[in-house]
């Protein structure tokens, strides 16, 4: 009977650590997604800012 309780304890610990691993993996994916989205926002806003400056300069040079 003691072996059965040891197996149950080991199984419970293993299941707990597997669950913790899944939660940690999900947290990493969410974190990487947030970092990727912020990276894209920063890069596109810089490109739009550079394009706006170029367009404004072109508009200013055209004219009298």
C-alpha cells in the first residue's frame, strides 16, 4: 500500500510541474506577441514619420 501512495504522490507532482510548464509556455508566447506588436508599431510609426517629413519637404519645394 505504501508503494501506491508513493506513485500517487509522484504522479501528482509530475502533473503539477507539467501544468506549470504549460502555463509558463503560454506566458512566454503572450509576452513575445506583445513585444512583436510593439516592435511593429514603433517601426511603422517611424516610417510614417519619415514619409511625412519627405512629403512636406516636397510640397514646400514645389511652388514659387
